């Protein structure tokens, strides 16, 4: 088996509100006290308030790092190294990808390569001409995908070799995650790493025999270039084809056995507290004390870890482990909010940090990060009451509303890391849209003295928050409000300049799955903050999903749709049927929206989608859900994702969805199904629960059981709203919330007969806290309800 290529990143794995930050702790404050900073200031004091910006905002030395190593995987410099095409020229080549909707495929529409999209036309050609397939997988905001496209796929000589000897298929991994998962499993197994761009060579029967990731165009040192690899494969295909095919088949057979996940006869679900404690211990072992997070560098946001820790704290509040879990998560979220991974000018979060201090990010912004991080931050606000976390959650939603929102109500997928530094540039640069030189800052903020005692302001720089606004205001003798106002003005000036720069590419593909995650973000933040505008935005997103990504006739979710040239929503000629992630994340978003608005039609649609999910993806023999249609003949592996990574595993989220639905709809079959699902993953949960922290949360919910919180009252009454607000102010990971409005003919009353026995007391809105539909004494006072919920 040939082993080719190096990993760029492993698949496992990232305005005024900043002024509310609490005191920054850690080595920076210890090494540079406010007095030391003050004594080393430049001479000639400017206006006091603006001078404070020099303490609050600091810079890094050089934006672009050379290569560094992490966990045995090679990570290369983020700076691109060659000129891009002249944008004024008419394309010399146009291939069939020009007819596609995917931004990533369209980026390759003018390569001198005879590209095909994934589909029967390409498969038939490979069989009829008996040629191997070159499968190239990436996504539109992938930096190294851009590099390989520019270096190799625009190369005339390489294009001829590819087109003559292979059937070349280009796949957008976000458009076809099912294809990506199958071949990434092969690449990881045979090369020891994985990432994008992914390069795999297949037989005409779609069976892989060689795989890798990024290849330079030609040999470089000890690394084989793409041209060399292609010529070697051509030679091996002609002279040693049987060996290539047999070795690939052996690996596939091993993968079929190794990736099988099923519940053994008589197997039971492991203990919830035991699994949770082991997951906590494994996370604590990898926790990085100084800046938070769970590795040195590169450092990813990992919302699934953060949400687990807060859930662990919620059931272990009195223990030292619970207190430590809370400390870990709150410190991590603070450091992320203060660091360069958080965009202090245009809001939102970048994908990950290239260093351990969250300072220099990889600049792409992904919708799935914004959705999950908005939930993580608003949950941190619920558990701590610290305003910073609520402000950051709003900050994320502001970015998504402004930059990632379609007129239809849907959300776009991503914003690229690369852009042209100026309108005259012909070469894109990583982070060009976001970074600043010291000269730019001085010109924009002429009254400021840039504090630079170590000569760090060389080249491009990333803005971060160094000290709390309270400390800075006290140091310079001005009020917090005044300082916040001035900092907001400074950020506005920077934002105005950034808007004039050439913007990064925006991937306007709209995915059901990621829209579901973002729907949860708007619904959860809106509910906690009582913000009607955020809830209205959430409902627009749900309406978008129903209008554009639900096929009423076929009774199925569609995976994707696209923004057309005239800003209208378009669908592909052959729409892509939804995958497990699409159903799971949309159902979760709808349940969050139902609990936030108490509009029953969202619950009804969630139930409808869950039933369809069960029909399409449930493994009736081994339990659990397949990631994609197990009957698809073009997919060689029927996979069940067993890792919560940049996105949670759909099986992890499904387990919680089923628990919530069983308590909201009374469906008995959904009471047992999550236990069956979780039992199928028992081995993984027992040995390495840290790989599935979101699923561990579901195991905990199964153990502790969900509380049903029923508010009896009129929907628009003030006392009803006060009780609901009380519930929403608390982080209660094991609960469902429903409003009993007295309409006994309605959906909830028909499904849950117990609701007819629960009535308002003395004409007031009344709360019942029930467990297994056995209810505590009713309460009418929000303070009493809070005490009851925290018992």
C-alpha cells in the first residue's frame, strides 16, 4: 500500500460588548503589571481615554508562522506563496463544473482539468474506459485547497496528465459529507492522518487504493510532488493493477469490520455517573491551565467539550470536580473572547487558533462554529451571571445576522480566510481582511500612542484584549462608561476601514444541518435574554428550512440550496437528499425553538422529521443511526460517526432529541430508543468518553431523567412570561419546558393527558415541576420556582 501526502489539519479537530470583560488573569498580567506598562509608555501623553486603547488592544509579532509540529502531524505555514491568476483575463479553459452550484466546484471550473462532479456520468466513463478515478475533495474556504488548486490544478502539464489518464472527480465535502466520510476513513487508516484537500485514487468500481491530502505540484526535498505521484500511479495501474486493487480491497474489508458499531445481545447502557466522571478526568488531563482549552497548539474552540463540562457541573455542583469543571470552561470561554480568535472589529469567531493563547487565528469563519459557540456562551451566562458571556453571544449573532444571512431567512456556510490585500492585488493572502499594521492604527487613531516596549509591532498584527475595561478605566482615571464609548468609537473606525478592503470569499451555500445549529443559537440566546428580535430571526430561519429545504412531495429534507445570481434561492438540478446530520440538527433546532416560543407547530414538525429520520437511517439490527442512506450503492461503508468533533455526532444529538421528544409528545417508542442507541456506543463510551462528550451528556440525561416543567397560564400574560423567564434564566440540562394554555383540544393536551389535571392556582400563572409525570406542589412565584428548580 502506497502512503502519500501530509495532513494539513486532522478531521477531528474553533461591539461594545468586549468592554464588559472581567479582569484578565494569567501570565500576561503577571509579567506586565499596569504600573510597569504605565512607566514604559511613550513620552508625550495623548488624550487619556484614547491612550487606554493601547493597553486594551495588543498585537502579535508576525502573523504568519513557519511550519510547526503538533501531535506528529505536520502543519505548514499559512501564508500563500505564489501569485494568483490575473483576474482581468478571460478564462482559457472552462470545464463542466461551470454548471454546478457549489462555490468550491465553481472555483475549479476553469482548470485545465476534465473535471466531473460526483455522479453516474463520471462512474460510467471510468468503467467504459477502464480508467482509475482521481477523487479530489475539499471546500470553498479551505486555504490549502486554494493552494493546491493554484499550484497543481491550474498547471497545464498536470492537467493533461490528469485528464488523459484518469476520470477526475471534484467533490465539495460540505455538499457531499457522505462521500467525504467514506474516503477520509480510508485516508486516515492508510496514511496516518487526514485533512483537506483530500486526494484519493479509486478503481472504476469506486474502491480506493491510494490516498493522501495536499501534494505540491512537483518534488520538494523528500516530498513527492503530484506529477511524480500521478506518473507512479499510472505505471503501477498498468503493470501492477491486481496488487493495487487487492491491497485496497483488504483495507476496505478491515474498515468495514473496524467501523461497525452495534449493540451486542444482552449489553446494557454503562453507568451515567461513571462515564461522566471518566470523561471529566480525560478532559481535565488535557486541559491547558494558562489560556484554557484542551491542547497546546493549534487550539480549537471545541464547544462539545465546553457544553459537557457545564452539564457535568450542573449535577456535581457541591463537589470539587464540579467546581473545577466550571472553572475550566469559564476560563476557556473568557480567554477565547479576549483573544484574536474572536473578531473584535467585525464580530464572530474564527475557526481556530494557531497558538496556545488564542491570539493568531486561522481566519476562516464557519457557520457551525457560530451556532455552537453562541449556545456555549449563553449557557456560561446562565451558570455564572457574568455579563461578558451574554455580550459575546449577542456579538456572534450580530455577525451572523449581518454577514451570513440570506434574504430568505437562511444562513450561509462560511467566510474564507484568504482575500486580496488591496483592490490592485493579484494574490490572496491569509487574514488580509482582518489584520493591521502599526502604521494603519496610528493613522486611523492619531491621538493614540502605541505601546510597544518589546518591538513587537512588526508586519501584520491581530487585535486582542489585554486587560479588563474596569482596570484600564481605573488606571487612567476615567469612567467605565466613557472608556466603553471611546473603545466602541475606535472599533467603528476600524470596521469602516475594513469594509473598504476586498472582502474574503463568502460561501453562500445553505446547508440544512448547519442552519439547524444556527437555529438553536438564535432560539437559545433569544430565550435566555428575552429578546424578541432574536426569536423572530430564529423563526425566519425555521420558515426558510420549511420552504426551501423540505421536499413536501417526497417527505424528505434536502441537504443544500444556493444563492443565485439574482439573490434568489436556487436548487441544484438534482437536489441532494438530506443526511442524518440534516435531520438531527434541524430537529434539535426546532425543539429549541418550540421551548423558546411555545409555538406548537415547531414541535409537530420536529416530530414529523424524527419519524422520517427513523425510517431512513435507523439500524434495526445493531441500533444507532447510519450517517447516510445505507442502501446507497455508491457508498462502500455504512458508517455511524463515533466522534464529537467540530460538530457533534448526529447520534449524540439524536439521543437527546429522542429523550426530549418522548417527554413532549408522550411517544412510548422514543423512551426506549435513546437507550438502545447509546448502548450501541457502549464500548467507546466506556473506554474513551472524551471522544463523545456530547453523547456523554445524553447518557447523563438518561440516568438523571428529564424534568417536565409545565407553566399553566395565558400565553401573553405577564405572570406567565415571568415564570418562563425564570426557567430560561437557569441552565437546566435535563428538562423540557411546555406551556399549558388550557386548550384541551390542542396538540399537547391530546398527547399528554396529564396536562388536563394541571391547572392555574388562584387565577395566577402556575408552574409544575414534574418527573416521570409525577409533579411537585405548584408554585406561582418566580422565586419559589427558582428554588424548586435548583434543589
